[in-house]
């Protein structure tokens, strides 16, 4: 990768324009045309886009700085060595000009999920007059949020992306804030209770991870029509293999868990059923030709989902080793954005804790997630007699817009067969 200085492009006659929002930080991965910073003059607001894909190495400006054409914005580790064509600023028309009305039915979330059909009709004139940058307007359009109803907390009451996210979270919970009364979703207001009237209480602030994941989970639960398929797999032989592998690799410090086998088995199932290795993008289904598997990791601050990249090209021992490294980073709070991006399919395993089944929430923009509960030895009829077998409960939640019940049943049945005998993956 090569270092590339990203500068303010030709922005016409504007000089000394304030930077009102810095949209990236060092370490962030950006794509071509992703907004990097937002500038605002007294006549227009504009984003400075990324000229190429890459990773942000160093940000050279902060909110409140004034820049002109040629001012250095940031240094980018470019994903391509060739010098890109000069970037062009992407200012919208002056603020009074109309923007297209964000209709709820075709709107998409940031991950490609459809906005709920119950979203309100948005007044285009009011949306246009809202005080927000182009990137925030785009974000609001994708979520079907009426900016005229969002209270801005930025400088001069400017609406930020956090304000839009808070609005969506409030609307989905029926809570207070800008979404008072469950605006747009016809929800009853969240009950306001003085809990201290009934006994002693202890108020603990939510961790940053829970705040972020909570908003995402609420969005995913409301916007994705979830159905959960339940099944079980006979892992008697697989458990014996796992124990043997751990004995063989004890000196190497590699601990193979059942989750490592589940990740490998899921790759085979995703290959056989490609609609599960896909994402919705408007009216298109994007089938991925790579196999990046996310797994839920429990940390002191909340749940995170590291992504194990290229699981199709790794053996079980390599998967176990990398899982251990990612889990350690998660517990230490050292996971970077790249460690949690690019997932195709997720697995949430509660087998080490307990339970018989649950309904995991899909991690958008994925279309399915596998939940795994605690295995148990039960008598199973083999055609002649009841024999003790170690059975693993499987809970597959899927997006019913993409996957129907028959496909989900076939997926879990095939996955159970692979786990019962990994040799089936070779056929």
C-alpha cells in the first residue's frame, strides 16, 4: 500500500471554510467516494470524499478548523498504488433547493436492509431545510428518518449522525428524546417509572458497547422479518475427535472448541446453500464468494462479534488458534474495526453456559445467524435400540425475505449431518 495525501479539492470560490464534522479516524477503512470530512460555508454544505479505497493513517484536521482548496485533510494508506484522478468535492445544491423525498418502501439501512413499511411519509421541504451535512442526510434517507423531526445537538443545532441514531433508537423503543411517543412507528411511549418508590435501586450507565449494539439490535429486530428453525446434531463422534485433538496439541497451546468445528461445518453448508452467504442490496441479492464467519464473544463490557476471515481456506486447528487470538483481543478491548467487519454469517454459542434453544438476532447485513446451546447426552433410537448420543441443539434465525422455511430446514439438516460425520463434507 502507498501513502496518499488527501487534500481539499476544487470547491469553487469558497475560502477558509469551517470543518463541521470529521467522519473518520486513524485506522478506519474507507471505500472510494466515502465521505471523510464535511465542510460548510454560509451558502452550502459539502463532503470531501475518499479518492480511492484504503486505510486512514492520520487525520490532519479537526472540527472547527478552516480549510481552502489544497488544504491537507488526511493521509491514506491507499489500496492501489496508482495515483488517482483528482477528487471532486460533492456539494449538494444550495440548502434551499429540494432533495428527493426519502420514501420508506425502497429505503435501505446502512447494511442494505429494508426500512419498515410503517415509516412515516417525509415532507421533502422540511427534510431539505433541516440543518445537517450531506453525509448525515444520506444516512437519514437510508434509514427513512425525517430529519425535520430530529433535534440537532451539534454546533448551531446541527444534526449529527449520532442524533439520527438516537432518533431511530428512541423510535424503536418508544422512548424519549427526539422520538418521543414512538414517532413514525405508532408505538406507545416508553413507561416512565420512578423505580425508587418501590425500593432501593442502583443506576449503572450502559457501556459504550451495549449502547452501540443495543441500537443495532433494535434496528435489526424491527427491520428484518425473523424466523427461527430449530434442529439438533449428533456430535458424539465429533466430541471424541475434539478431545483427541486437544491431547495431541496440548504442548502447542492450541485449544480446540466445538465452535471451531461449527465454523468449518458452516462453511460447507454455506457453499451448498449460497443464499445464506448473501446480503440484500435493494432489489438485489448479493451472493458472496468468500467465507468470513463472525462469532459472538462475551466480554466484561458486553457482546462483540469478531470476524474470522477466509474460514474456507483454514483447517480446524488454524481456526481454533485464530479464534483464541481474536477472543483475547476482544476481552482486552483491543479489537479494531477491521476485526469486526466483512462477516458473511454469524454463530452465537452459549453451549458453555447452558440452555436448550434461543432465537438469535440476525447481524445485518447478513441474512442468517446460527445459535448453539448446551449439548446433552440423550437416548436416541438407532433402529434397533436406544443408545446414548451427545446431541447439540441448533437455532437458526433467518431473514424470511431471502430464505423460506424449506431452505432453512434443509440448511440445518445438512449442517447436522456434517457435524455428525465430517467426512460428508468431502462428498
